[in-house]
């Protein structure tokens, strides 16, 4: 079952010809979720051959343009392409005002339900809970109300052993009972203990997205042990003062959070346009946390429990 | 002296990987003007190595997203790059509301003056008149208040003949007098008639941008004889009914306007995404008006009087 992150934009505030600002597409069990939506995101989705209409949930971390200026374009394109399924947008309450003004000014009546979920960036809250995942907000320390998102896969049910199933024809209700942990009694009254006829399910996976934020240890309990942490690294340590002043992080600081939170892997991004070669930025993180890697536009990372 | 049109987007409503929606950069005497600003325009400007900060005037034809969704991104980037020169935006009055809401929601105070000029799309008006050009609106027939723009170069002053200047040292005031049509009297009292000491200046050039619009002969007097006419051609004749219903034009209709208005050249664009190969669309126009050509993202056309 898929759990992957596709980076649609790995740059900071200014769109460049080779690097878009923030947007990521998360695929969990072929359900698609979009996190942030900078200008150009819909074209980045096309470039990665992602089916736009399969996106049902869009999470916006905050209302700086490099995280949401592509949203109205995507909403309009979904409409023009004939969408009828509802689309859920989770964001700062003022985004609803902005979306409504755009739609009203252009006299557009969407032919699908656009459902807006206002976020409170002050506290960590569960904002989506479905069969496959739970999405929890991560309050971040930026110069604007901002939150990250933790996507936690649900624990899968145990698997029924194939050697047990051989020669038996179980009813659907039996399957459900066994998968929910019950023992099984056959037509002769023989009892099979659940632990003998099932194997453990694979471990659930988790991904945390943290952009934009200053170095802030208060997020550590929320991202503890995740399989993959995306943490912004706008600057390197030589610009630590700029990072502090602008409520951004250095690559070293991102790695320090990863280390302290005991995550499995760290993905760096949101690079300032000043860094032409990112190897030094990566090296700075690796010194603190060896399992660091660079996000790049168009890359897809499979999230696996390590 | 330059007068050129760079096509930044030649497609209709939906941004594609190979074709952006509407935006054009007009260079007249190294002053840059932007017409329309779809999502992705700032990156298209970068791709064409156009210096963003040299743009001082932006004209928006109407408030459909494929003509303005890139504007807030461009405004923000100019701010982040340290602009201090004023920026003039000419558009539907509601765009001011939209811009202000975005800036307010993101708590952005621009470090340059953003001057908004509301347009009345019902009448043709001169909206800019400087040393080099005059910009006049062209009311268009769309399903939304829309106008095109006519950019007319000012008549240049006559040139003073080099053979006359040889061996003379004229004062600056003499140059101005001769260029304004006056005769010249030298220190011996000899009178030189203006027509003998000057040559005619080159003809002023003109460009008209008409998108989006249904076939509408009422624009003909406004675009009569222009050196280059951009006219939308969303559809071909096989979709003439769609064109009519959606207040767009076919390639043949665009050519018919060009023919009736006696323009020198016709530039087609705003193609529906359904047309993969545009040769048939071009052929349809050429049958009616041979001097037709296809706009394509990234092309630059020099406007010369024919």
C-alpha cells in the first residue's frame, strides 16, 4: 500500500525557473492529499502526471503567497474540467474570505462543493480522520499564524494466515471477526486462537511537514519518531541571524530537531534562492543527523518504516 | 527603437505544461508594459530573461483567472526583490479589493507604491499617455466586463540631416527648434528652411490586444490599420457554436476582423486546450487573411510598420 510524498516545490518565497515554492502531494493508499499550493502547483502536478481530480483534501500551512497563490488556479481548473466531487480546504480562516471574493468577482459558481475548514494554528488538533489516516496540525513558530501537518497512517488489521485458510470456506463475518482479534470456532467446535491464525500487520507509517518555522523544540513531542520529517531549511548557519529574524531555520537547526525527535529520515527544503549549490547545506545537516536528504522539485519519496 | 511583443502565454483557461494562459510583455523604447498576468507569468518572464523591475504598468483585460491569477505573485516578488518604484495596475475595479484583501490577510505592507487605475470597460478611453506611447482601451464583447488595449507609439520628431550639421555647432535650443519644425537662421543671417535640413521621422507603430471576445465588428474602428493585431482564436469554425455560446471567437472570425480592419498582421492565440496541432487553426485564418500567424509561448515579435 502506497505512502509517498511528491515534492512539487522545494524553494522559498520566489518562484524560479528550476524551483517552485512550496507544495507537496501525499499519496496514502491511492488517496491524494495536497499540502500547500504555491503559484504554479497545478502545472507541477501535471508534470508529475498526477490526476488532479483525485485530490480531495488540501492543507494550507499559512497565508504567505509562496504557500497558497496557486490555490485559486487549481480550484478553477478543477471546476473547468467538470469536477463534481467535494473538495476540502483546510487553512487560516481568512482564506475563505479570499476564495469567496475571487469567485464572486469573477461571477464563478463552482459546480462542486468547496468545503472550507478553518484552522486554529495555536493548538495541535486532529483535522481529518478517515479509514486510512489521521491528520494532526503542528503549531509552528513563524512570523505569521502557521501550522505544519502530521499524517499518521492507521494501524492495519492483522493478516489471516494462508495455511489456516487452506481448505476452509469462511463467511465474510468470520473474516471480520478474526481480523478484529477474535478466536475462531469451526463447525466441529474446534477453537483456533487468534494469535495462531494471524500474522502481525505491517507497522503504520507517518510523515510530518514543518514549513515555515524558526527553530522550535516545542514541536518535538508532536513529530517524535516519525518515519519522515520535512523541515524547512531556508538558510545555512552563516545566515543564522537572518533565520532568527525572519522566523526561519537553518539546515543545522532542522537536523537538530530531527535528531532530538528521533525521526527516521529528514527531508530538507524551502531553500533561499541565494543557494545555488545545495551540497553544503545538506552537509551541514548530515553532520548533526546523517539520515538527511534534499527535497527537489519532482522527486517522490516512498515512506517506509525503518 | 524597440517595439516588440513577447508572448508569455498563448493558451486559454487551463495552464498546461507546454502552454501558459494569457500574458504578454510589450517593450516600447525599452519601457516594459505587461498585458494580462495569468498564473505562472513571473516564471515565464524569468524564462525570457526579462527584468521584472523594469515593468511599471500592468494592464488586466478582465477578471477571469487565466488573465490575472499570477498578479499577486508578481506583486509580491517585486516587493521581496526590493522594488521602490511605483507600479501601476489598470483593471476592473474589483481587482483593487482582491489585491487589498491578499495584502491585508498576509499582513504585507509593500515597500513600493502600488497605484490602481480602475477601468470602465464600457467605453474606449485613453488610460496612459506618456512621452512614447498612448494606451487606449478597446471594449470587448465577452461574458464578463472585458477590454482590450491599443498601444500607439507617438509620432517621432523629424531627424536633422547630417550633411547640414557638418561643420556647424548648434546650441541645444537650436536642435529643439529645428526638431519642432522651425527654420534655422545662422550667425550670418542665412535662413535654412526646415524641410531642407530635416528628414521625415519613421512612421509610428501600433499594437492592439483583443482577448477575450466574441466576433464583434464594433471594434474595427478602434483597431483600424494597426501594424499588429492580437485577436483571440479560442476555437475553429467546427466549434463556432461553442465560440458564440462562450463569447469567444474562431480563427476565421479573428481573421475576418483583421481583414475588415485592414491591419498589417494578425497574431492568433488563446487556443482551447483541445487543439493539439495548430496548423489547421492557422490555415483557417490564412484563407481569410494571409498575414496571420500563431502566437506561441516565448516568441518575440518586432512590430514594424509594413
